[in-house]
C-alpha cells in the first residue's frame, strides 16, 4: 500500500516541441541570439529563437530583421509614421529607420529556448 502521487492529476501527455513550437511548419525557422539586446524581454545571448515568417509583423512584435544588411533582433516600433527597432536592454540604443535605410523583416519571434546546462 502506498500513497497516491499528488502530481498525478497534473501530469500531461508527452510534450512534443515540434508541435508546441510549430517547428515543422515551412514558415518557421530557428536562430541563435547573438547579443544581450533583448534581456529585459527574456531573450539572452545564446538563446535559440523560434521565428515565424508567416506572421505579419506589427507594432510591438519582437522581430528578426536587418537594416542595410546588418542583422537585428529587436522589438518593432511603428507609431506616428516613425519606424524603429527597440532594444530591450539598457546596453542597446534604439535603431531608427531612416528614409534611406533598407529595412527587411524576416519574421516574428514566437518563442525562445535557453540552455541551462553548466558550461565546463
């Protein structure tokens, strides 16, 4: 005779990261965050970001983009005709998009995954 597991009622079926993160969708891809520009949004250097090209980027989305060929992962700011990419870290300034700049938004960041394994 034993005691029932109190967590038994909260156990779920197996979790599929493919299904949860929609990794098998043709519009979804992964990239590794290369800076700490989004730490206040919970995305740190080395995190794996899940990006969906099928989502139409709007004000407030975190996006993977490039400005004149320079890559950025930032929050998209679209207000009053002003376009900028906002860093979510005190270390990074906003990148204003000027008329002569070429902004290309590749997709919207939907998830981030962090490794917690100790580095040796």
